[in-house]
């Protein structure tokens, strides 16, 4: 059995800025970048024409938004501002540690997260109760370039785990994104319907090496 987990909303809760544009602007100003008066509009505009399913790294978007207003952000300021603005306060969800451990007892286990902020997933995991070495592979959309539900996101994590996409059992909290595993032949476990505690019980009762057809829905 090859199990992959979503991160945010599935294994952890991580507070994010209520006003991302304002949070990024505040960090840019501390770095000496002159934020334009219409920054809120610039932040909300689309500046990078990405292919369908592709992830646009938030620092690239911020840099392009500043550039659209003829503002320069030297010394990697856009990336530094984004990383600092989204510095997470993390709470591990009940039974998350046990769920990851139960999955690891049955085979390879991975993390697949939609996240456009560099370093955010890594910082979140470090601040969670989940052991640093819990995952055999960690894939984020900002690193691999594709966002769930795009098949290429699931194919990337499957390849990293030495598995076929159709053999994935993916655990997440959003049927619109995490449910994309079903399009590549895998199985989706929705934690809004199946609790992590229930998932632990079912994983522990499944024979080692079992594929997605474990009755976990």
C-alpha cells in the first residue's frame, strides 16, 4: 500500500494571513521596497500566464506584480517577504501522527501539498508533532510545478515513492483537489467524512502490502 497525505487541513492547521496582500506589503516595506499605492489591486491581478494545472510560485507573482508598477525588488526581496509573511503558527490535528505511522507500517508514505510559498511546508512540518523523517517523499506544488488535482502532481509523488499513480491511496480534506487522485486510478480518503482515527483503525486492520482496495473511503 502506498499512502500519501495532504498537509494543510488534513494533518495540520496552520494560520495564514487574513489579508495576504497587506501581510506581504508589510514585509516588503521592512526590506526597503517601495510598495505602490494600489498594491491591493496589483496583488489580485494575474501577471503570469501559466499553463492549466501549473503552480505559480507566490514570490514570482509578487515580483511580477511589483514590476507591473515599475517597482524593483532587489536582493530576492519578493521571496523573503513572502516567506516571512506566511511564517506559520502550526497545530497538529488529532490522530495525525498516528495516521502517518499506521500508513508507514503498510508501505511507502508521502506528502503531497498544494503550496505556492517556498519553505512553508518544511517549516510547518518542523513545527508540527509529526516526526521529521515520517515521509519517504515530500512533494509540494511550488517545487514540482503542478497543483492538485492535476494528474502530474500525483504522478510526481508516485514516482518519488517508486509506485504507480493507480496504487496511491491519497488522504486529504478537499474533494476538488485531493480527489484528483481518482482520475489517475487511485483512491481518495476524505477526512471530512472519514476521521483520521477511523483511518488509523482501517490501516491497522489492512494486511501489509494491500493496495487501495482496503475499504477505506
